[in-house]
C-alpha cells in the first residue's frame, strides 16, 4: 500500500514540475510576443573639458570633436521606449593632452542615469583622432612703410607709431609664417599733423598678407609734413673803416619748415633777423633767428643748428706803374706844328678795394688822359684824368709833366 502511495506521489511531483516549467515557458512565449527584446540607438551629446586646452596654450587644428556619440541599448520594448538621450552622460577627457600633434583620444564609457532596466550594447565612435597645436605669443616691431610719393624737397618728420611693438598670439604654424608687421601710409595724402588710425598688416616672407591676423593690429601713426627751403639774411650797419662784408656762410644751406601742404607750396625761402655788422673789424659766427611765415613753424632740430659765419675782410691797395705812352692827350694842336711830350718816366696809379676785385684789375683796365687846351709852349704840370673799373676806388689825385714845343712848318716848293 505504501509503495502504491509513494509511486503516485512521485508521479504527481514530476507532473507538477513539468506543469510549472510549461507555464513559465508559455509566459515567456507570451511575453516575447507582447513585449519583446529590442535594440535602439540614441545620439547622445558628447561633453568635454576642452577649456583645459586654453590653459595649456593648445588648440584643436583641422579636426573637431564630435558633437554626439551613438549609444546602442537593448531591453524590453516597454523599457527602452521611454529612454531618451538625456538619460545618459558621455564625456571625453582631454586633460592628458600636453603637446602638439595628432592624438587618439578614447571616449569614456557612457553613464546611464535613468531608471529603466536596459543594457548598453556599445557606442560609436569609441575613439577620435584629434590634431593639437600649441598657441604661442611673439613680439614684433611695427614698421611704417610709405606708398605714393612727396614732391621734391618735402619729407616726413616726427614720425611716431603707437604701439611701437605688438604681441601676436596664434597657432605656432601661423606665427612661424610672420615676417613683419607694417603700417602703410600713403604719401600722396600726407599733410601736416596727420594722425592716422590704421589696421596694421601682418606679412610673410613674400610680403603677402596673412589673413588670419587681419584686423588684429590697430595702430596710430602721427607725423609732420616738412619742406626744405633756403635761408636768406640781411645785414645792417657798416663795418670798421677799410673793412667790408665779403660773404655769409650758413651752417645749413637749407632748413625744414613744418606746415600744411597748401601753405608750404607757396614758400620758396625763409628770412632770418638782420645781422648788425656796425664797426666790426673781424669775422664772427652768430646764431640765426628765423622769422617764419604765417602758418608754419621751423623744425627745432634745424633751428638749433642754424648759424651764420659773417666773413669780413680788409680792403687792400695796389699800385700800377703805367707807361706815359698809355696817356691819351685831348685838346691839342692837330696841325703838326706843336709837339706834346710827357716827361714822366712812369706813372704810378694806386687803387683800393676788395681783394678779389683788386686782383682782377689789369693795367689795361686803367685809362689815363689829359687836356692841353690853351697851353703855351714850355713845361707844364697837367692834371691826370684817371678812369678805373667801378669795382675798385682810385686813391689820390694825379698829374703829369708835359713839355710843349713848336716845330716850324716847311712850306711846300711850288711845282713840286
């Protein structure tokens, strides 16, 4: 009896287990039919600590971080249908980047912050290739270069540029291309007291503009327009006796005056205050004070250097010994019955004047003459009329001794 009961009990247990397994299997079949497992891909925004690059003077070049990462998830339809991109956090860490060049950076495993029972299958991409370049700063002088031209005799002075130096910060490859920084000024438009706000140009070795620096170098250029003109000065008074003004030598042949182009165009020279040479008996040097025309000023550097050397020279005398045969005789008897003969063997004539003028006089330049009107035969002292070049002065009065004799006139024989 016991055996029969045990046999039945054992059979019921097996049946029960089989029934339970069958029920579970049916439940899974029904579940897979009504709420199956599914996969889904979400584009999740990628966050990064890219700001750390700036602190390390680095910059991404030619490559970019992806804005999002695809995350594939798996779970029951009812579970994954409510999952959104906001339920994930996914980041990329750039803190280990410390130098220029290409780097392969891993994207960290995504963090699920939702409350659904899901499985993260994978992400795409898992890594990114990024190119980093160091940002460097370098100082450059700002040079002024001129275009166009100025009229002859004009020039630019008191040239200033602010700032005189600039520091440019850019990628190392860009900085390496820089040759110079230039502020271009058009001379065709140059005028006095010109202040120009200019965008400095950053050029490479071929003088080509580097566009990445365009507008990054504002500079102010100031200057004056000057014109070179000769100096004129007059003298007042007379030097000491026997002295004369030979020459005035200037320390500078020209000086620069500053003004607007319209005013400078009409100025050909400038005058200095007159120099007083009263009773002077030797050469001297004196600073010149310029009286500038209205609307212009004298360049201080030139006015400080401007002086005049006033050269005084003493007059000299020179005596010319002239032959009596050089004396012209006027007013005498022209019939041939009277003879006029100057008895002086030599006639000394003295003149006075400037050294150069005296040295330029020749004997032939001195003309001598006498008048013998109404003089009787015999010895006479006759005033000498002396004519010298107007560049010199005759010293003294002169006379010559003249012997007048008569000669009988022979009448011609008739018939001969």
